[in-house]
C-alpha cells in the first residue's frame, strides 16, 4: 500500500453537550477533505502531549498514512481536556466517548465510520463505549483489558483484596492531579489545575468501600450484558499480563463477529511488549480496520477465531526477552479439540485414579507468594525483574502434589480447574492454587495460578462466613494458559492459605484441612494439530518513525525481598523510576517515580501493611509543576485504615496540600 502524505493537528477541541471541551490530537491524510477517511480513536487519560508521545507516534501516524484519521483524545479532566476526573470509567467518561465518536464521524474529512482501540484503560473503555452503541462505531480492538471490573481487574481477585489496588490506585490518584499544559490551554492552566486538585479523593478508599461485587463494579463490566455490544471485537492479550482471561470469556460470550489473540507478552501492545516475539500488530490492526471500516476483503475473518502462543517450558527466570514457543489456532472457543484430563489429588501426588481419602492440614506462613512476581508485568525485559521466581521457596509453605515423570509431552490450552474438599478452622480464610512445571534438575516454574477468598466460595455478590470445621466443596479456576510440559518433567499442584503480596492476607489465622482422594485437578489438554504448521505467519514489526525523546536521566526498576529474622517480618519492595524524558518537540521534561512497600509477618496476618509513594514532575522553563502522593494501608480484625497525603508544588512553591485518614470496615475480606 502506498503511504499517503499526512498532516498532524496537535490540538483540536471536541465539544461535549455540557460545554466541556476535550483535547484531541489528530493525524490524517493531507487530502482527507477531498477524499474522506474513516476515523480510529484512542481515548485515555494519560496526556497526549507528553506521557504517551512515545507510543502514540509509533501508531497513529502509521494508520493515518494508510487512509485513516487516527485520533488520540485526553479524557475529561486529564491532559489538556477540561473538567475533572473522579474515577475510572465513569458514566460521564463513557458518554463523552460516545459523543466524541459521533463528532468525529460528522466531520467533512470522515466517511462517517469509526473504530475504537486501546490498551489497558483504552481497551476497557473501548468495550464500554461499544456497549453504548454509538451509531458510527463499526468495530473495536481491545488490548490487555477486561470485561469484568470486579473479578478480573487489579482491585480484587477471587474476592481477595489485591495489593495492586495500592500500586495502581495511588498512581491513578496522583495522575488525576497533573495540570494541563499552558502552551495549549493558556493562562487558564493554573485555574484548571486547582480545580483538579480540589476535586481529588483517594481512589483506593473508594474501591475499598466496595469489597463485594455490587453495582459499582457491575457498571462498566460488559460481561453483565454481552448483548449490548453490537460491533465486531478483536480482543488481544498476553500470557504474563494480568488480563488474558478476558479474551477467552469474550470469545465465549459475545455474539458479534470476534477474534482473539494471546501472545507471550506482558502489559503492552504486541509490536513492542516483552517477552517477545513481537508481531506486526499495526498491520494486523490495519487488516481489521480495512475489513470493517472500508469493506475490503483482507481475509482476516477467514482465519481461525483464536490464535495463541503455545509456550515451551523455560527455567524459572525473573526477566525474559523472548519466550520460546509456537503459534497455534482454534476455529472457535470453546474449542472442540480440547479435552479435560482429570487427575486425582492424592496424599502421595497426582494420579489417574483416586486413592483412599486422607485429611491433610495446611497453614502457610504469610510470606508464601513472594516467589510469584508481579501480578501484571509491564514487559520491561532487561530493565526489571517482574516474572515469577523458582517456586521451591513458596512450595516449602504449601501442600505439594506431583504427578509422575512424563513419558511424553503434555500440552494444555485453557483454564485448569481444581476442585477441593476442604474445611477451615476459622470463618474467614483464603486458598491459593499454583500449577507448576518441575524440571529434571528440581527447579520449578510457575505455569498458572489463582486465589479464592473462601467466604466468596458461592458468590462474589453475597459472600458468607465459613462454618468452622464444616467440609465443603470449592472450585478454583486457574488463569487461562498455553504451556508444553516436556517429556521428563513433572506437573505440580501446590496449595497454600495465602498468596502475598499479590493478595492481602485474610484476617484470621486459618488452618485448612484438605481431603485428598476426594479432590481433583482438571487439565485442558490440547494435542498438537498439524493445521498449526500451516498458519500464515504474522508480519514483522512496522511502525511510524519514533518521536524524538531524549533520556536526561535513565530509567531503572528494583525489586528487593528482605526478611528480618528478629521480628519475623518480610518486606517486598519495588522502586520504579521511569527516568527523566525530554520531549524534544515541546521542550518538556517529564519524570515519574513510584515506590511500593508490602510487609507481612510470617504468623500474624493482622500485621500486614502496604505503602505507595508516587511523584510526577514536569519542567519547561519556569513551568515546573510537581505532584507527590503517599498512602499507607493497614488492617485490624474489623477495619482497614488508609492514610493519604497529597502535595502539589509550582516550582519551589507549595500550592496545595491535603491529608486523609479513612477507616473502612472489612467485609469478609
């Protein structure tokens, strides 16, 4: 395809019905006024003028040169857009997205047809705006996102409180206080900044007030009504990302034309995310847009519905540039080619047949889970250590069940299912299950896992206390995965009563009794298929030219885990400094620094604590705003206590400061 000359409009106001204006950056062909083009929209709160310049310039000009108006909008109350932002995915945000699409479609340079795409936040709201059915929206691409804001996001997992709520919650809170750029909005920037700062409330506290699946979380969870989405959906995920499960649920639940793609990647887009291999994602997206927005036969809908990276076994490593494996595909999901292999969980290991029942007990030290890595790795490769460690450390504090040495490779694709007959000594308890690959040298690589708050065993909407000592049957669906267990390896299932720091400790020091012989593991076995070898390879990575960004200070990320032998406390700390980046086109230097600390006592779950410290800095001439936010979370038997501090400076002058101390009742969490 011959590239069309393009023009960039760095700032365009898009009016909303209530008079608020959203700031957009638009790339489009120079001749679009004479030869109109469809629009594709990315709509997020991450500052198009500086924070996302690097990735925006790789993608949007690429689409524009191939016959699209590629649009990047700052959400209300973020970047250079007017108004305030109070939470994620509010009704106002989604309605704004609806109206922005209709405004774009009505422009003389647009054909009246639009698509929407995005990764993470932009993937979330692509689904949610699609459910509002703007008439001009004809297709979406959603990347590393979720259809379920309660059960499969960074707030709660299996009804357990996630520590990523602290990490992301504090970052989101701080970023809502970032000011607009005076070179765009003029002298009003200071008034707009003060308006944003004055409206800020700690997001973590908001989310902690909703510890069960209530209407707060149902809003924006498109799984509540897949039928609301009427346009085609392409869902993309990565195996080490926190959101890959949603791809499979959407393929199963949506009724519109749909495709799914899951690669080896972390939390990023397939043309730059790690671990590799990366693919020509922009070409794949273009095939999707050309099919649905230009009625061109690109063949994309003639290909299998689902394509995934079948991962080869690797040693336990905390960072990885390339994940060995191969592409495999399924014509539909659920797949007719996958069968459940059911193994009995016996006292002496995993076998094909159940042995006589035996009751085993476990109360894990509260540090079990420190080998789990980050819940949602960003794929930083050589910069940071985010992936799970050797699982032998966590296995020490778990019940471990090994299968026999494999005499042939075993390949799985889907969600392993663990069913346990168990009882708890206390009314509040957790259980975690990990499926691992045991190598002949004894090292152990985690394959997939899940956690469950046992008070949520029957419902996330109506949890109930456990009756101590009562035997019950619980079902654990582990995260979807594709993995090859090689010949000579063993399959291992590990069960623990905690999984910290991915999830916060349950308040009671519960002992679980598990009846082996009655409990089972179901593996989604997918035999190799000859059709996989005939799959058309993805194109190699192409992008538009990179934006000119100079690193004034290099980025770095550090992860440390320390145990104080005298106190019994283990601290898990992450320091992420994104460095200082100079956006050469504007002369703006941008800095982001985040420090996270999670501490737990081996025997006392009420000693758990977490803190998050986030700083955003901007500098250009005498414009030097800084936002610094700090939060600390603790819990006793009945309540969580969250303390938050916010400071904002304009150069050396403090212009805003506020503190909050909030005590929030525990709701069986």
